[in-house]
């Protein structure tokens, strides 16, 4: 079994805790579904947000999911590159899997599809 990384991102309309948590749950659920994961497959998750999102930690949204209380989660802030996509939550989920890198389904939702259309449409 190998450790692989699954990328993903989602945007929100406003900087509110409820929207950040809801979007994070949506993104994580979609990554888990598309990659047919069980919570025990997940080694750790890194969330980042753009600097305009500071109302809540995305990790708290993931903690609302059943079985996620023991998954190591952390949050950080993206580099504020001028012109970058605003109000964006990104994730890098490390998973234990037999799949190869080409078999991983990365998930980009809403406006975040613009970040990696090559991966989002695979």
C-alpha cells in the first residue's frame, strides 16, 4: 500500500464560518466519494485558505463528518499572490491506497475549477 495525495479546492461566496464549514464538508465528501475512500484510508489532511477567509478553520467543518474525530487535520493560509482566485479553500488529503497516481480523482468545485481544469475534468 502506498501513500498518495488527493488535491481539491472549492470557493465560497462570503467569509462566514457557516459557509466555510459547509463548503469544506461538501469538498471532503466529494473527494471521499469519487475516490471510494473509507475514513481509515485517510492519513492526514492539510487545508489552506486564501487570506480573505478568516472567519473559521476549514478543519472544523471536516470534524463534523462521522468518524473524522481521529483524522489528523491542520489549516494554513495560502500565499497572497496578486490576482489569485479569491475566497478559496484548498485541500491536500493524504491517503493510504493501492491506486496509482493516475487513478486518483482530484476534485475542484465551483470557481475552483479554474485552478486546475486539467485535473478537474479528468
